[in-house]
C-alpha cells in the first residue's frame, strides 16, 4: 500500500467513525430520559475532574506556575456585556449578570424590543 492510499484509508475511517458517532448520539439523545441524561453528564463531569486532577498531580512547579498565570490572565480578560454596553473582567461576569444595574438594563432592553 502506498502512503497516499494509507492516508486515504485513514481519512475514510475517520469519516466513517464520525458518521457512526453522530448516528449513535442522535439515537441516544432521542431515547434518553432526563435522568439518564443527568447521569451521563454527571459521569462526564466526574471523568473530567479526575482527568484534570491527574494532570495537576503530575505537574512540575514550573507548569504549576504557568497554569496559574494563564488562569489569572484568562480571568482578567475583558468581556463585553451587550446589555449594559460595558466591558468587564471575565471573572466578574457571573456577579455582574445578577447585579441591579444589569437587571435594570435587561428590563429596559426587553421593553424596547416589545412593539
Ligand atoms: Zn450587564
């Protein structure tokens, strides 16, 4: 088998796998009850937590520092609140959307869109 043939075979397999995955997912979504869905999401979260815990446990001091730096950087990044038309820190967003100011603007916004 030539390299090109190998690549083509791999591509076809990936394409087929994606199709099977999409089909299975659609079937699962259709047949899944709310409880099953909640359980599936819970398991996935648990798995993600474990995976991250493992990564953190195996980190060197340097990697730890780098991860903290990135986390801080990301938290300090500005995001725009379209409702209030202001820029705020990403990590302030969850508090901001509960603030009186934001709720008032949201209400105003909703009123303005009602004809
Ligand atoms: Zn806002």
